């Protein structure tokens, strides 16, 4: 492994592991016995049951929605499949807390488990839809056609041939949904449903002793690690292969017949609940808010501040992810694997946990950064580094390594080859990763709440402040602005599929 890339990749890995170091030190600050008393407390077990119950229901609902929409848009003669594909992707642009705000403001009785499960299922379904739709486009249609020629119906072909080949895509999407749910703070807080993240935030705010919050965060990290391990064991070592070299032609679309109406109705129901209803709810509150005091100039300033922070966070995240992604794509050594896994520590860390770590580290060792925007940008990079590393690694894998070998044979050094060959070839994929990172940073709430500089607000924090006092009309413009900005890359994801 070239030292030119190994050193910055190691720096990135160490950077990503800082919150875990903080959690370990903070949790044991009063001794192991004190920490164990918190873990063994009945309330911790209660939070574990509530968090897992919510995750289980949301995963099941998201898999049902995502797989059904993917199959309808990719394998059937559904009218306007591109339109439904875009609408299936657009919930990515609606933060879970905005989804919760829109449903709760219309139906206050939804507060609790039902409301949290509903809004999280709608918000998370694209995490299953996107990988399953991509997998369906990559499956060799000859296998399905052969099964139909042997007398199997559409359902039999799906269950016997198609579904087993979707196992990895469904498992990966389900894992993302489970991780999202256990780390979610905004939706469960608005719905007043206690999970680990809400309990951690309450503990942090209610006491000067941060040890209970750190111990609960450790339990949450362990829970997410177990979820990742369970997904890997469920996935097994099975490898799926196509017949021969595959087929470049698209799969034959199945006629829906009598199911055409119900299929369109199902797609419309999901799109209406996940996209149209939140937008309609926001429109209603904006129309009702003539007496509310919201300033268009203030809204514009807040949107600009949000965009600046998100752009800075995306730039830093991609910069840190670049050496790790290249090393992971071009080297199959144990060291490369460890560096990549270390950079994925953010998968197990909700925003509130990273924020607690950054507060501790800045107060103890870098007080000049405390409540300054660079600290918030670094927290964003820690949280969303896995997303950027995945994008960079995928983009580099698609770039022919032979061109790099030619550049090296012509006298280019490792850094020169990276700058002149690897990065330009992988630029489109890296740009896509940067755009996605920009969107998720813009929607991040708990880390922004705890780390933003005094006097600085983002669209997410403004929305949260107004919603916390039931000022729905004042909150609606900030929620709508957040959705409209985030909708652009989400639309492109669905349009250019």
C-alpha cells in the first residue's frame, strides 16, 4: 500500500474513531461499577425493548413498501414507471422530523409508537427501494423467462427466482433502515416516544454529569454493532451469479391485467402519504400563518447559513473519504480492510453521541473550537464519512486500474497518478457522493442543536424551535425550504436511475 495514501487514510480512520474513544473514557470516569448500574437499570432494558420494537416494525414496513414499488416500477407494465420511480425516491428529501411535524400537526392523536412507526416507515422506504430497484435492473432476465416458459406464474417466478437474488439488496436496505431508526432523534422526540436517542438527549440536558448519557450511548453503539453482525450472518456467504455473461436487454415487463388499478392505487397511496401529504400540510400551515411572525429575509439568511454549513461539511467529508475510498478499492490487504472498517464508525453513532464527544474534546483539549462552526463541520464529517467512503470506493472501482498502471509506467508518482488519472475518472461518482452528503448534512438535527455557534440557526433548528412550542405556522416555511433544497438531488436519483 502506497504511503502517500496510507498515511492520510490512517488519519481519517483515527479521526472517525475519536467519538468511540470519548465514550469509553467518559463511561468509565466513575468506575466500572457505576457504569454497570446504569446498564443494568430497568429503564435501560425498557429503552432497549422500545427501540428494537420500533426498528422491527419500521424495517418490515419499509421492506414491504420498497420491494413492492421496486418490482412494480422495474418488472411490470405499470403506467408512467419513471414518474412512480421518482416519487418513490422523493421521501429522501423529507427529513423524518418534517414528516413527523406534518402528520402530528394534522393528527395529534398519532403521538406515540403508531406515529413514530408510520413516519419512519414512510421516510425510510427509499433505503430499500433504491438498492432493490438497482438489483432488479442488474438481474439476468433469461432466468425469469426460463422459469415462465416452464409454467411458473408471475408470483412463482418472483418467489423462486427473483426474490433469492434480491436477498443482498433487501438485507442491505433493511440494515440501513434499522440503523436509521435506532439513531433517529427528531421523529421520536416530536412523537414523544422514548428511545435511546431521546433518553440520551434528556440525560445530557438534565444533568451536569455526562456519564449516564455516555453509558447509554455505549449501549446504543453495541446495539447497532449487533444489528450489523446480524445482517452479515443473515446474508451468509452465498454468491449470486448470472447465466453466462448476462444480457444487455431490459427484462420483459409483465402485464398487470386486473391488478393494474390496485398497483397504481398502491403507488399513489405511498406517494401521497410520504410526499403529497407533508407538502400539503406545510402548504396549509403557511396559508394559515398570516398572523405568524416569520420574516422572509430571516428565512433566506437561515437557508444560506444551512447551505454554507452543509457545503463545508460535504467538502471536508469527501476530502477525508478520498484516501480511504481509493485504498479500499485498489488494495485487498487486511490493513486496507481495517482502515475502511474504522472509517465506518459513524454507522454506529447517532448525531447526539458525536455531538457529546465533540463537546468533551473541545472543552478539554481545543477550547477555541467550542461553539464554533468548524467543530460542527467536523462532527458532520464524522457522522457521514461512511456515505462518502462508499461513494468514493464505488466510483474508483468503476475506473479501469490499467490506466493507473500506464501512468505509473510513464513516470507518474502515486500522488500524480491519483491527481491526473484516478480522481478525474471517478469524478462523477465522487460528485454524486458529495451531493448526497450535502443533503444528509443539511437535514442533521441533534448534532446541530448541540454544536451550532450561539446565534446561528439552520433550517432544521429553526423548524425544531418553532415545532417545540406548537408554532406550526411559523415552522412550516423552514420545513418547506428544507424539502425544496433537498428535493433536487433526490429527484435526480430517481430520474437518472
